[in-house]
């Protein structure tokens, strides 16, 4: 199952509004004879692909599925029926599917056909891997990951213009991997103005995996000459704007999409925006700063996962303090991973 979960991560961020599911077909000798992952765009599902690869060898074999096989008729028959038809003898499942068209019916089809079913194996790990799908299905909002890169003195940047390389190349490559596994990336307008970022995935082998880019920009201040707007026709850019003005019209003419949002207490109403994004199919939302955006999301209790990088350099005077210090235990979160990328450290926290 651990291998099936790892395999499922392959298409994470590219299967919306479907989860990225992994399936392995294993024969009596413990040999993997078929592998499947939900295809880009959400179809075909994982199971028929794994069964196709296994062919005749699926007869009497065990299928490991990271999500309960579906029970509804889409463009193809249900995956549960496909497993039955292929002669699978045993199914081991991880996460249950909250989709009302499935929700227990998939496992029921298998059992009714005499297949030996084990549910809930590595369910936590599988649920973590498809946290975006589950959050969107159950809570009608995306799963929110907040990434912050902290300097040695817990700063996230310096007042004024220009990007500051707080972490090294390996950590920055890791951030691009995280972008590739997301459905959308979001920053505040202050970050967009100060850093002029691209927010794309530029890793070799992962070209074309850049998700849409969103800027919280209630007054439409994103410059027409910015890197984001210049590249808007290649990788979509949207601004969340609450004011209809000339600048907004010009940005729209330059290919920038508009997410019309409400204000609450002088700032963008974040819960409503997230609900809107979820309704547009965004399940995994990756937030890349800055301080005001991070604070707003943390205050509203909308951060599900925190990824903190820690670089070796100090920023000192003129630095912008991180809303979260590296060494403070985070209330309501637990540490799920600690790693090192080059000279930089990384800690991942998930909401309890
Ligand atoms: C599976 N295997 O690989 C995936 C499943 O829009 P449709 O017809 O593709 O159905 C979407 C639903 O299918 C989704 O909500 C979830 O319940 C299930 N996803 N099921 O058997 C897969 N990706
Ligand atoms: Zn299916």
C-alpha cells in the first residue's frame, strides 16, 4: 500500500476534480503485474489502467487501491465492477471515498461478488496524500499549504524591492516540486510587487506542470509589466479583486483572469474566496507569502499544512519578521516531517 500511495503522488495536482489514486495489482508470488494512477484530467481512473497492464495475470491477484473503487457509471463502468470482471480475488483499500455516489458502495460491490476485502490499510497516509480531494469534498474548500522561508533570525524578507535568496537551490527546487503537486499557487500583492515572481515550475522533466497563479490584489495593482502578467497567456494568472477599476480592465485585457471577491473588515474575505476556488475545482492550494497573507490565513484558521524552510543567512535590520518562529511549537499543529535540503532545514506541520 505504501508503494501504491507513492505511485498515486505522480499525478497529484493534475487530476482535478478527481483525486490522484494509485492502484497496484500483485500476483500470488508478490510480483507487481499492473500499476495505475488516475490520468491527467481525472480519467481514466487508476484501476482500469492497472488491470489493462496486468491482463490475464489479474486473475486471482490482489489489488491495492489507495481509495475505495468507484461504484458509479461515468464514461466507463464502475471500477469496482472492472475489478470483479478481471477476476481479482482480494482487494486491499486505504481511504474511504466520501463521494455520495461511492461511499461504501464500491466495497459492497466487491464483497457481493465474493472478493475478499480489507479496508483502511494505511488510511491516514492515503488520506494525507489526497488531502485536497477530501477537504474539497467534505468542507467545500481547498486544502491549504502555507510555505514560508525563514532566515536564521526568523525573517522572511526585507522591506523594499527585490527577491532575497533565503534558501539554497535544493530547497528552491523542492518548492517547485510542491508547486507542481498543487492546483493553484497564491501570493499577496505585496509579495507580487516586491519580488516580481514567476511562480512557475521550471524543473527539468516537470516543464508544463505549472498550476494557475493567483494574486490577492483587491485594488488591481499588479503591474502590466510584471513577470506574472507578461507570462499570463502561457500559465494562467488570476487576481482576486474587490474593486472594479480601470486597472482591473487593463489586466483583464492583458489576459489576467478576475476572481471577483468581497471585502470584510477592509481585507479580502478569505473563507468566501476559498469556497469559490473549491467550486472551480481547486483542491490543493499552495500559499507562498507574504507576511500579511500568512497572518490572515492563520488568523482565520485556514491553514492545514505549514512548510517552513530555514536558511543559514541572517537578514537583520529592515527584515520582515515571520508570523511564525522556527522554534516555537505550533498550537493546533503537529510535526509530520523534518528534512534537510542542501544547507537548509525543512519542517512540515499539519493541523491536528
Ligand atoms: C476510482 N479510481 O482513480 C479515481 C476515483 O467524474 P468521474 O466519473 O471520473 O468520477 C469522479 C469520482 O471518482 C471522484 O469523486 C471519486 O469518487 C472517484 N475517483 N475513483 O475508482 C480513481 N480517481
Ligand atoms: Zn473508478
